[in-house]
C-alpha cells in the first residue's frame, strides 16, 4: 500500500490545497507546509519562523506546518484529513484484495472448464495456489481409493518435500490430507523430524480437497519465511481446493465414462463378431444399418425377396443310425457345403434349423434358382463320395417362393432376435415340403417364375395347382429340372413338352390322354418319380372318377 | 506535465477499485477524475482533457460506446486513450468497440495487474 503523503493531500491542485492556501493567505504571520524532510508543499517558506507543528499519521510525523499558533490549528486539521485519507485507502486496499481474489477464482474456474484431465487440473490448481499465495514449494496429494495409495499428481517450486516419505507416510496424510481439515500448521517440527519436509521450511499451509463428504486429498504449500501465511491465504486456498476437487472429480468421472464407453464398444464389437455368424450382415444391412449394434428393437424393413428352404430327406431315419456326435458332424458338414453356395449367389442364411436351412435372396429370384441348382449338384458330388464309403445317398428337397417379406428385430430389450415375418416364409416352407409329395427335388411357386427374366436357361415342368392347408388361393407349383444329374436332365428335356401336355390333359380331366403321356415318359425314364406320382393319380381317377368339385388342384390336408 | 486519468462507471465501488488499483500513480503526479455517467464523463473529457479514460460500457443515460464514439468521432479527440470495460459474460462485439474507436477492450472482473500495466504504458511511466 502506498503511503498517504502530505503532498498528495495538500500539495496538489485540488480542493484541499485551495482551501489551505486561502486559509494561509488570511493569516498575518507567514505560514507554510513542509514534508518530513523539510521540502515545501504549500505556502511561502519564511526563514524567521517561530513555531513548528507536526502533522501525524499513526504516531508518525509526515510533515510540518510552520508559522505562529494558527499553524497548530492547520496542523491538527491536516492530521485529521490525513487520518481519513489513510482509512479510506486501507478500506480501498482491502476491497481491492477481495476483488483480486474474486478475479483469481473467476479465472481459475474458467481455466478449469477447459481442462478434463485430472492431472492437468491438479497442476493448474497448484500453479494458481503458488501464484496467489506466494510459497517456496507446493504439492497436491491425492488418495486413490482403488489402490489405497497416495499419489502426487502435481508439485511445484523448490524441492522442499520428500516425495517418497510423503507418499509412504499415510499417517501424515491422515492428519493432513484425509482429515478434511484446512489450516496453517503451527507445529511443523514433526514433519521435519520425519524428513518429509526440509529443515529450512518455516511455514506450512494446507487445504483439504473434498467432494461432498469424501476426502480426496490436499493441497500443501510451504514457505521458508516465518509466519508466511495469513488467514486470508487459508481462505483462498480452501476456495481453490474446493473448486479443484469438484473439477478433478468430474474429470475422473468423465475419464471413467470414456473408459467404460470404450469397454462397452469393444464388448459390442466382440458380440458383433460372434453374432454375425448367426445374424448375417446382409440381414442387418437390409434393415439399413451398418452393424448389429445399430439395430434397435422394432427395426424392420419390407422387401420383395425369394425365400428358399432346403431339408434333408428322411433325416430322422438317417440320424437314428448315427451317434449324436456323428449327427452333429454330419449336419455341420452338410451345411458347410451349402452355405457358401448360398452366399456366392447373393443370398444369406437366415436360419439353420437342424437339418434344414432357410435362406433369403433379396435381389433376384435367379440367384435363388442358381443357388438351388448348384446345391443339388453339390449333393450329387457328396453322394458320389458317400457311395465310395458305402453310405446311403442323401436326398434333399428345395422349395422356394417369392413375395414380400418383413425382416426385423423382435424380442425384448434383453434378447433381440432377427426374425422374418411373412406369409412368404410360410409358403416357401410349404413348397419345400411339397417336394416330398411330388417326389421332386426342386420346386418353386408361380410367383418366383413370374419374377424371372424370360430369357433364361432354366427348364420347368408345371405340376399344376395346389391348395395349401388353410389357404384359399390356389398356388401353381413348378419343378425346375436343371438340378438333376446330366443323364436324368437329358431324359427329362426330351419329354418336357410331352409332360406339360399330359399335365394339361390331367388338369382338364382328359385322363386317357394324360395316361398315355405319363406312360410314355415313364417307360423311357422309369426313375422319374414325379411322373410316377401323376401316373398313379391318373390311373386312380380313371378307375374311381374325380371327386365332386375337383378343380385339378391338389388339396393339401397337412402342412 | 500533469497527467489525468478519468474513471467512468456508474458503480461507486468499481470507481474506487480502479482508483485503488492505480494508487501508486498518484506519486507520479497523476490526477484521478471520476464520473458516474456518460454525460458527466463527456463534460469532463472536454474540460480536463484526460490522457486515459477507463470507460464502462453498460451505464444508464449515455452508455460507454456512445461516449467513446462522440469523443473519438465527433469531438475528434483521438489522442484520448479509451479503455472500454464490460462485464464478463456480456462481452460485446469487439468489432463494435473498434467501430466507435476504442483503443483497448477489457472485461470485468479485471485483473488489477493488467489494468495498472496498461495505464503505465499509456502514460509512459517506467
């Protein structure tokens, strides 16, 4: 604080100066004012003074008024004015100190909001503390609840602390850091004895860092001067400590959240890696999502797709001859052969259901048909191998249907299932089971045929209408013969038009014509099981007549 | 040469704080003048010709921006160094401060050290 000077009060051009000068001028005796060193301040100096009257401030002479007895009155007046001025300055200084403190806290808060690293916050706090509360050294100690250890994230100034001893002396911290107290420590001799602080330290101040009732640690400052710290310092340090504690706590929570979020993300990634084997990416992408983790309950998409079902014929009797292990191995290797064919034809497997597969071809029914034909060829190859090993050949039926399908996620929050909801799936499954009925390996619905480009290399036999159980509409069933082995395929190609003619006759109840046709085909290709099926039917109707309201459609009484 | 600093703020404690901050300049024969509103400030500026003015922006009657604009643009007193003061969180567009011709722009609570340094710099002390 700048001293109050007589010069500033009475020696400058201001109201006081003007009044004093006016007063002096009215006196008969020469009167003037000097500072404590005899330098003139106001009035004309005269060599023949009689008296000298001091102007006092806190019992200290800061100047004189010289002249006769009247000068004494002026000196008293000035003493009074100086006193008032000094009081004003003192008050002003205190307010300014408070304001400075406010500014420090304000700036500190602002800095804290820009920092999210706990250690950086600690460093910032200590820098601010040492700056605002002049100290020779400082440290922040934090108690790590998890490791039950003290850490010193930040230190500043001279090496007046022995960090190892500080860290390894939780007793001290129980006193300082974990007491939740803040104080100017009067007796620091113990700390010196234990070698925690250097011998030349004279003063120590500390403030607890705490959030609510949890004590996190402390800010400790030391100085080499005796009584270096005041109550105002302690108050400021406590404020800094509290602000810093909250910021560190938030930063730690933030770090924890980030860490947990990262762990969750990694976990989700692992789940995703696992689940994509079960829930194909194509399925997820068809929902317009990138990964499984983006998929929400209730997400769904509707699309025209071709659904393909394949099923191992007589699997039950086949599996009875195998141990569970062999069974598993058999199904796995069977699926492992067919899976790639589906995928390479732009399809994806929606479900493995034991010995059957449900696959979806979202783009073009041609993909489904190509896949089915290749799957059949794969089965032929598999059977060649089985033959060498004296195993029974495997027969599989494939059925497909094209229509709209809703693909989506069902279940609840805890378990989400990729699901397909649609009559299309149902119909495709029924068509697959018709392969047993018609004894044909590959059947499709008229709907699939309808979506096919007319210029294709597929060859079809029309098997007439069926009415599926529980359905009103008739469904035209078509067999694709491209999947037969070369010999069988050739034979069927030769009789293709005859077969279709016989089928037309059959539908029109011209059973004699139909019989002729089917018999011709049968004699040339006795292994054609579908022809045998219709031949038997024709014979039956010839023998027994057709039922009432016979439409030519097969009525399916079972699923 | 006598040097004058004018402190303009409608809040008495801010005037006092600034005066207190600049206290040591008293010994350098710097004279402090104060004004509690823009109109008085304008009057003092014309009569006393201060070298430096600390001017609060948010004031009743005539705000600091307007005082600054008149001093710099209308009265042509471009040598008067004007420091505009505004509360943090109410920062005005710096560009607006420049437009009215302010030399420096500071926010309250100001850092006393910065304020004193600026005053010394403008007055050519030390």
